[in-house]
């Protein structure tokens, strides 16, 4: 294998693998058990890898069996549940603040509750 270099921020990646060979960098989404579904951590690691790379070309791939199944819905649901908990932790408070706009009306709250409970929402028009 040719000489490899490591970006300054490499070392604490947990959800991606990152390698540079020459001018080509390869970022591999590395959550195969979750079909490489994206999480807040994945987004942060991708951002760090892209911002610190010395490569001129980046290839993004996924560990087998899939490239990427999209956002990790199970973690989104867990974050929403934490946001709805009045005694929530820091992540829950962050999610709640991020979703504050969605919780302005009864219908928005009903939509989130229906999503968490895997049921059809019952909107009332307010």
C-alpha cells in the first residue's frame, strides 16, 4: 500500500473509517448492523473528516451490507422521547430546543406523539 496520511482529527471516529492514499480519501460509513444509518455522531464525524482532509477527491462508501439506509429512526425516536421528558438530560434538552418550533401547536405535538407510538395522528386543526 502506498504512503498513507491521517487527517488531524482522526483517531476518535466511532461510526466511520477514514483513509487517505495519495490524493484520494475514502470515508466508509461503519455501522453495518444498523445498515449504516446516520446519527448525530455520524454527521459530526463526516464533517470533521471532510473539514480536515488533505485529499483532493473523497469517496464515500458504506460497510456491507448497505451503503446507507438514511437517518437512524430508532435514535430519532429515542431523542424525541428524551425531549418530551421534563427531567431529560443534555441531549434531550438539545433535541427539545431544536424541535421547539414543531411543538407550537396541538397538531404538531399530536404528530410527534403518533410517530413515537406508530399510529395514525388525530389532528384537530389547531
